[in-house]
C-alpha cells in the first residue's frame, strides 16, 4: 500500500490514548501528516497521555488539538481548518465495567460524539472514515470464532451497546450521504502504552512489586489478546482502502485463557503471581474470539505477533524509565 500524495492530513481522534497514540506514530513513520484530537478525559492521568505523544510532538508533521468530540463548534472548526483526507475515530469513553456506572455519559460520548464527527465529515469533503468499534458488541457467546455476520443485538454492557449503536449511526451516513465508513471491531488490545486499568498491565504492575492480583471468576475466561501494532496495522490498511461500508474484525484470531496470560507474565517477569479469586464481574463476557478472514481478504490483514513475543515487549516497555 502506498500513501496518497494528494490527500490531506489524517485526523486521529483519541490521539493521546493507548491505541490512538500508537496509530499516530505509525502514520507519521509512513509519511502522513497527522492531526490529533483529544479531550484528555480524566479516566487516567493526563501526564501519561502526554508521554504517549512525546515522540509525535517532535514531528513537524503532527499537530495536536485539544477538544471534545461532542462539541459541534470545536469539531466544525477542526474540520474547516484541517481539510482531512481520512478520519480515524478512536475517541470514546472506554471500559465495560465503568460503563455500568455511567451509562448516560457513555451514550453521550460514544454515540452523540460519533454523530457529530460524521456530520462534520459529510460537510467537509466526505473523507474516508474508520471507526474503532469493539468485540464487546458480540455479547455473551458460547461458540466461536465470532464473524461479522453474527447477530449482535444483545449486548451485555452499556459500553457494548454504545459501540453497536455507533456502527448503526455510521451506516446511515453511508446510506444517506455516500460516506465511506469501515467499522473495525477491535479485540482485546495489549502492548506498550496499555491503559492502567486493563488486565495485563494491572497484573504486571502488581506482580512486579509482589502484590496480589485479582482474577474475576475462575480464570478460564477466554480473550483474543491482540498486540497493539497488529491492530494498528489493520487500522492503517482500513484507512488506505475504500470499502464503501464495511464491518471487519481486527483481532489475533485465537483465544487464550486469562490464567495462561498470567503464566506468560510470570515467565517474563521472573516472579510468581499471588492470586485473589473474586466473583465474576457484571458486564464481562466469558470469551472473545475473532474470525479475521474477512479483514484478511479485504485488507490483507495478517497479525504477526505471538502472545509470547508481545508479552515480552510489553514487559520491556513497562520496565523503561518513562519519567
């Protein structure tokens, strides 16, 4: 795939986050001009998000704008000035469990905010739009792998419901206005810059200091753990490919039990985990597992990072001095 020299910059919303900042770095390395848009929501420390963008901020091809995707005036000004060639929309209130406590806020940001961005995209040249959806839309399943044609009308958390609702809103903008949209259903991401609340990072940070880790349920829950660089490669391919309207799974295409991940962390950290076993959490599902054949056919998507290598790279990052 090659960069379109005549295209405008790429807008990345949620640019300071885990996946967003990794995408920004990849796009800059590929020769794109990038505008990042982020509200720096206090879900976790702004200082950490600023560190995520440290390398990007040194590039003359990167500009960061602080703002809220729900603010029509701010979004209108952003698009009017940017003349974007493509949009990668990653901004969201994240997390299944917190969404149970703040369902209205999640709907406001994840659905209304997405609609505000889509409206602006239609008014300003209809740049190709890639939306970061979630594997959580598949709900509770006892089978797998999950395919894009599977029913997704029974989400088990407000977060999942907002992601599915945003997919539907995106489809209406394709149908009514001809906007090209790819909804990328991202499976469980891990790797450098992982959010502090996510399991692999929480486990590793506690294991490093000899503190017990908490596992909800019996540890047999299955997740399609996907290394962040592989996910970002899929997002870049989606940005560079006009599919009209598409929904595609981006995962590793494998399922791994949580207890197996703990064993890999033990090996990488040279320690033994002390486990506190807790009751299953509301909103959690027992498994995620992506069928990635459609993304392979449409984008040439092919994740390359083994879980063992990915865990090792994550632990190396966690051990760095990031002050």
